[in-house]
C-alpha cells in the first residue's frame, strides 16, 4: 500500500511536473507494492487471457480476476457457491 506520507513526499519534486509524470511514478510504486500473483505470472507466460484461462480451467473469469487482485473474501464466497 502506498501511504499518504509517500505521496506528500512526492509533492516537492513533482508539483510543477506534467500530470503524466506523477501517474508514471505512481504506477511504478503500485507495481512495487502489488507484484503480480503466481497465477497471473504463469497465465501471462503461457500467453493466456483471463477469459482463455477461465474456459480451459472451468473456473469463472470473475474468480480468476478476484484471485489475481487478491480479493480473498470474494474468492471464499465464490468457491462456496
């Protein structure tokens, strides 16, 4: 998670920069703190979309999305259906 204090620290170096620069910095921080799940890494290495993996595995696309986004409560609820 990116803290508010980290964002505040970016003010001075970025306050006059183009908004896209801030977006790029935030994207990098997001990637650093939210690495892809093992499932997502393997899926991408195999060249599969979430829809293709859902079809091949017999699991709904929504469950795959939830897992890749680490929505643990949602996954537990979906698996109980």
